[in-house]
C-alpha cells in the first residue's frame, strides 16, 4: 500500500525523496507526492537563495505532511573579507576517507593510487563545504600533532555525514558560531615538559641513574682506543700471534660497546618516556583547559608543523609552563583564571615556502645556474642510456647471429654500463641536492625573516604551511611574499 507525502515550502522549490527528483512546488509552495512507500525517507528540498533543507521523515500508511522553514543562504566570503574575518575549521581527512566503503577498502588494501584519487575528490567537496558554510580555512589534522581542537571547530563528524551521504554540497544544518573560537595557538611541547620544575627533576634523576653506565661506556671506548693504538704503532714489533689476539680482543670489545650502547639507549628511552608521560598528560589537559577558557580553536606543536612565523601572543609555551609549575596537576575544570593576551596580531595566513623560494627572481636564477651546471652530466647520462639501449637491441635482435662468446662479452659490457649509469645517476642526484640546498638556503633564510617583518606589520599572528583541506585565496601569502622579496632583493 502506498501513501502520500505533502510538502509545504517556498514556491518553485525542488523536492527530492531519497535523492530522486519528485518535482517543483507550486505557486503556493505546496507539492503532493503520491506512491510513497510507508517508512523512513530522506527528503531534500532546495530553493534558490536559501540553504538546502535535508530532513528524515517517517511516512505512515495515512500519509505525512512536511512543512519546511528555509534560512537565507549566507553570501560567499570574498577574498577581501577573509583578510578581516576568520572562521577556522579542522577535520581528519583520513577518518572521513575511512568512513566510505570505497575509501575504507582503499586504505585496507594500501591502494595509494585510489587513495590519492579519492583524496582529491574529497578535498573538492571540502572546499565546496567550506565556501557554503563560510569557513575561511579548514585544516587537515590527520597528520599533525594537535593538543587541543575546539568542538566548534572540529568538522570531522559533521562533514563525514555529509560526504558519506554523497551530498557534499549540503550546508551545515545549524550554522556554527565559531567567532568565540577563532584563535590559533602554538606550543613546543618537548620544551614545555623539559622546562617544568617536575621535568627538570625527572631528567636530573635520569642523568644520575645512568651516570655509571655512561662511565662504563667511556671506559670501553678508552680500552678500544688503546688496543687500536697498540696495533697501529707497534705493528712492526708485535708477533703475528699477538696481533691476532689483539685484533680478536678489539673486535670483542667493539661488539660489547655496540651492544651496551644500544641497551643503554633503549633503557634510557623507556625510563625517560615513563618519567615524562604523566607530565605530558597533565600538560595536554592544562592546554585544553587554557584553550577553552581563552577562546582558542586549535593548539598545535610548532616544532612538528612548519610554522614560519608565530607572534609571541600565540606562543603558549611560557604561559603553560608557568601555570604548570604554579601547581596544576589535573585540577578540576574551571579552576584556572582565563588570561587573554591583548594584541592586534590575530590573523592566520598560509604560504607554500618551496614555491615562493623557486618563484623569486633570485630563486629562478639559482635554478637556471644549477640546470646549466648539471647539463653536461645529464647529457652523459643520456649517452650511457643510449649505449645501454643499443647493446640491449643488439642482444635481442641479433641473438641468432652472435656467437656465445660475443653474447657473453656484450652481457658483461651491458652489466658494467648499467652499474656505471646507476652510480653516475646517484652521484649526480646527491650532488644536485647538495648544490640546490646550498643555493636556496640563503634565499630561505632571508624569506623567513621577511615573512616575520611582513606579519608584524600586517597584524598577522601566524604564518604556516600545514595540510590544508581548504583555504580562502585571500589567506595565501605566497604571491605577496614573492613580490615583497623581489623588491627587497633585486637581481642585478
């Protein structure tokens, strides 16, 4: 038995039931859909200039009436507006991928080609989701250490539902008010742990505990050096038996030193982790409480994430350290007084530092010089490849006419040239990497200094390079920094 679903909405709205188009509402905003199977259905209604309405409806045998109230669609945030408005979001891209059947299979089978394709499709959906819901940027937190993420900024669960339902263009049902949580904080967690009074005592105790083993390792190193000196300086006067005995003794002591060093390092790491774990756990709790009370959306480790500039106001290391030493040991929520930093530095910006370096006039010149320098070696590699191909062709096409001796000679020659080509290519790559790093290092150093100056002059709190799900074009400083760099560093 079929039922009827009556929709009351805006005029000329599109009505979909379980993603099947059922028609447009009339001038009075009404539409009667007949032949609906009783049960649960997802009804999606869209109208120009309004946010889509997506509702789960239970249709009984007697039918159902659905009255829809629309909200005006928020206007898109322009590039200029993003410079004076921030609404951050974050999501775990890996978790979203795993929530779909195709993504879960790709991850389980380690199919990197499919994972990359699905990831690209997902990021397009993230961009659309961000623009529709007025997020100025969304950070992928699946591969970076995050010590605090405000619930208002965590979009993982919300976006997973949207993405898994294959309606990535849907807007957030109830727009989040993230204005109170729009700040980013950074912290050096290792420095914080090691600098607390508790951390200093833990490391002092460890140093004292392992001092005897350190002294034992030093004694072994001295004995090894003594035997090595004896074998070198007295080689002419030592008998063969004595040399063999000293060589065996040297080998045994070297093995013992290696094993003892590895054991000591393993034991020290275990004891260190055991000692600092409770400190770290308490510090992470403290970070969460402090961040909640002071309106932070996200707190990350600036050592493990590429941060090219962070204002003092958003570096929480000293503040968290001070509060920890003041007696925090996992106190109940609300026991800390909120302390907001007063600073005009509040904007978040992103940069592709490699692209910026390579796109400056100085960078282009450096890469052009490198290309010219390595052109002869590239030509040499190409010549070797041609010779290898020629020998291969000869062995393949003339196998019937070549003598066994000639074939053996050609195979030896082929093997020698392949080894030479491999070695030459590896040497060229290593040399090119060294020369490239040497050439761009001063450009990078000057650029990071320039980023700091630019950020301070433009009220920017942080400039970083993180895995981005989406960032409004107005937040990308790459082109601007390239322009500023070329002005400050003209190429003659």
